[in-house]
C-alpha cells in the first residue's frame, strides 16, 4: 500500500532532498510549510543554506512537469518524483499565514480534515519537532520523525568515473615491456566485466589501475582506438622532495608534471594531499626545471562560521590568513629530509620565493583582466567558487601556462552554492574528456588518523 506523508518544515531544513527518501510513497507539502521555509532563506547559517537548497529542489521538480493545464493540476493533481518513487502533492497553497505564525496549527488542521478521509490509509505527519509530534498524537494522528540523513556519494560515483580497467594478460605484459599500447575501443569495452548498470565510461587523460595488478595507466582517446600509457612507479616518481603515498597521489603527480595536460582538477576530502602534491609539482616545474616563470596561488576568501571582518594592511597581509593550507604544505615540503639533500635548499622556503616574485598569493578578486603567461596557476579551495568565477580564472591562463583547480565538493562554505553547482564540479563535468584536460579524485587521507576519521565519518 502506498502511504501518505505530510512533511513538516524542519524535515526540509535537515535534508533539502528528503522528498526522494520515501521510496514509492506519496509526499504532501502544505502551503504553510512554504511560508515558513521562506523565513529562513536569508543568511549564511546551515539552516539558511538548506532553505535555499530545498527551494531549488522544488523548482527543479516543477520545471520537469508539463505546463499544459498547470494551474488546475497544481491544486488537484500530483507530480511524479521519479522512477521507483511516489508523487508530490501541493496542498493548502491558498492559505493565509501570518507573518510570525508557525506552520504547526495549519498542519494539524489539515490532518484532522483531509488527512483522515481514508481510515484504512491515514496520513502520517513527519516532523522532528517533538512537541508537534506529541500534540498530533494526542489528537489521534499517526506521526514519525525523519531519520534519513542526506546521502553522500563517493566522488567517483558523483562524477561517474571508473577507478579500474580490465585488461588481458598479454596486454599487461606488453604494457610492462613497451610502456604504451594501442587497442580498439570496441575490444577494450568487450574486456570489461558485464554489468546491468550503465556501461563503463572512459575519458581522455583519465587515470586507472589495472584490475588484479599494480600497474597504473593513463587512457588517451585516439578516435576509434585508445592508447594506454603506464605511469612511473610511485616509488620512483617525486617532485621537489615529495613522493606520492598512494596510487591516487601518483595520478595527481603525473597530471601536474605532464606538460601535455594544461588544465586539471583534483577533488578529494580533507587531508588527502591535494595542496601539498600540487604545490610540490609546481615548485619542481618552476624552480627546478624552469618550465614556468612563476607560481600564482589563488584562494577564495571564504570563512567557516562568523566572518572576522575586514583586515588592515597590504594585500599580502589581508590574504595571508586565508592561505593557511598553502603555508602548511610549504612547511612540510621545505622540512622534508629528501628536500634538504637537494641542491638549492633555502631555510626561508616559500617566503624567499614570494620576495623574489616567483610565488604570488592572490584572491580571485584581482584576477579579472589578467593574462598569466608561462605561469603555474593553483586554485585552492575551488569548491568555494561559482561557475562564473571558475570560468574567469580558467580564462586568465595564458600561453605556456598550466592551471590546477583543487578542493572538496562536500566542504562548500558559501551559502549560495552546493556540491552540485560549485565552480570546481562544474568545471570538471564540462571539461571531462576534452583535451588538454584531466581530473583526479583522491580517496585516502594521509594527514593523520584523526583527520581521516573526521573526514570519513563526521
């Protein structure tokens, strides 16, 4: 039997996509809930962000329905939520709600008059407000709390990227001997294990590990064929004293050091090594190999919690506090035992390079109109950029330059973007498979056991 659920405002504020969490059952949204939701839309707190995201979700649902007969259906009809899901019903949309009036009495009134018309299938009030649940139960209604938490997909699932590739034994042997082989895309597809889910996708400049083997490879689209290249073993590959600690960091190191890849994105949770590997590779290409004239590090000015206000001093003094992750990475690079053995070690590290103009720290605000030629550009915390801001930074990349955008899509600190529409994710999705772009997803935390625990479970 298809059940009927009437949602309280706090359900949408806890999980803006809760409408998709009730399987095949029907959802009812009351006009009083919309009025209450509207009260929370302004501000930077989590509840304000959730209010706006819930509104975006509802608008997306409405955009998918036909406009013919819209007004009548809006009141009397229902909207399918998707395959395997129930319908969404809008009720009480013409109700008048006072400025400071809560939705609770209107929800209870609707339950008493409309929700109990079918005694064999009574409407269920879903709310995390304990007092409202008690009130409703005292009136004889069925209630429950909302227990679903927002589903957080892995970044590979989120971007629909595959992590491994299946090859025949002879292909693996040939790769080890020649470091590169060419196969037809048709033959490569046949080698992959069959699945009832959507078929495997391969993107130009994508990195894989070979199933059942330690071999790491890069996939290159060659029309009807595909070229597979091996990566150097991570124990042999390093940059400016830093060596990769896992296969994903090896992918990122290769992406940063590969001159054929001119733009890349790296996505990963906190502590996976996004900044330190990228910065080490940038120093290697700029200081050691002199491929680039300078390194420009751009970081959006976004804070966690309350803003500390305007800071006095020069641009460097203002941007300094926001570059903590960069300074932390530089400290590790310049204190590494391997780096100390390298020629040209400087105890001042990054400070010395900044004074010489080899490294420039800047906020996105000062990038419009710039033309950064022969520059290694690092955009840190790029998940806090809007798609328009990300486009502005990417289009600053001049002749002979390289740009890397990095960040964690699930740690967005701005109220008007989320994990689905921020600049980092939008750039990745739109450029995936296009030359000279590549992307890497980092999975394993390398900062500490505590950082890994927090990033995975909190």
